C-alpha cells in the first residue's frame, strides 16, 4: 500500500513505458480511478514488488519444508517449549 509519506523517501527515476499503458493510466485518471498517472505507476510498482516478495517467501518456505535439518531443528525447538507453553491450572 502507498505510504502517506512517500515523498520523503522517494527518488525520481525516469523509465520508458509503452504508450498504450500510459494512455490507459490517463484514462483511469480521467475517470477518477487514480488521482494521477504517477500514482498509478507507483501503485503498480508497489504491487509488483509485494507479489515478488511473497513469491520469494513462499519459495523459501518450500525449500525449508524439504530441508530435513531445518525440520529437525524446528521440531526440537517446539519440543523444548512444550511444557512451558501449557496453561497452568490456576489463573494468573
């Protein structure tokens, strides 16, 4: 999601985009779907980065699931805390 203080941490960057994409963004601006072409581009980039990060995270989870040493360490840690995590009979 677009941060409210994006201007403080922004860098102006020039890129070349297909004319059709810019035309569509202008159309969305005219329809008041987005306030500006710049914000439309910013949102598209933010969404792209978020999707890529999520895919990277999911890939790391798949790799961890196949890593026997990781699974063993995780289960050992879980077992170390099994009694600590149990609720007591008396309220706090």
